[in-house]
């Protein structure tokens, strides 16, 4: 009976498991990233002289979104509200804040009356500073 030899030791690095894990992570991030968008998605109006409002991107920024079909959403929380509920809910969110700006982002095809109604109710809630969010045209740079 012959004595069997042990197989030769492979000293090469096997990267296949690492590549598999990286591809799975890439797919997970590609699927989850669009879901992380803040609030309701609307097609913003394009403006020539858009001003960058960096404070609107904050996690705790108070934002009212008006969709194309006239629905109103209040962030933080992304909860659907009616315009007449806005004064009480916004007043509650503004208590104890230093920055009392409320940002309004309306779809470009939303009816003007719906946007005006929301702004009117916000003014009734005591909001003095409104930020109307727009999108800069492609060939224009936002003002700093």
C-alpha cells in the first residue's frame, strides 16, 4: 500500500468571496439609495436666479410639499395633511426653534390656488420666513 501525498498548499489569495460580498453590498446600496430621498418627490419649478438654501436639506427642517394633484405633505414625518391643519401642526413644530423658516416645495404643475392656500395658512400660523424651493436651470449656477 502506497502512502498518499498531501495536496500541495495553495498560497494564492482567493478574492472570489470578497468580490461576491462587494457586489451584494453594491446592489443593496443601489436599491436603497432612491428610497432615502427626503419627503415627497415633486418636480420643482426651474428658475434663472435660484438661491441655494442649504438649511432646507437639514433633517429637522420644516417643509411643506404640494404635489401635482394638490395633496399637501408636512415634513418632518412626511405626513399628509390638509391645508387647514397646517397652522396648528406648524405652530407646534416651530415652538422652541431658533430658525423659524418654513420651506415650501411645490410641483411645477401644481395649481397656483393650492400653493397660495398653503402659504396663506402658513402666514396665519405666524410664519414670517418662507423659503420657496426651486431648481436652477442647467446652464445657470445657483447664487451663493
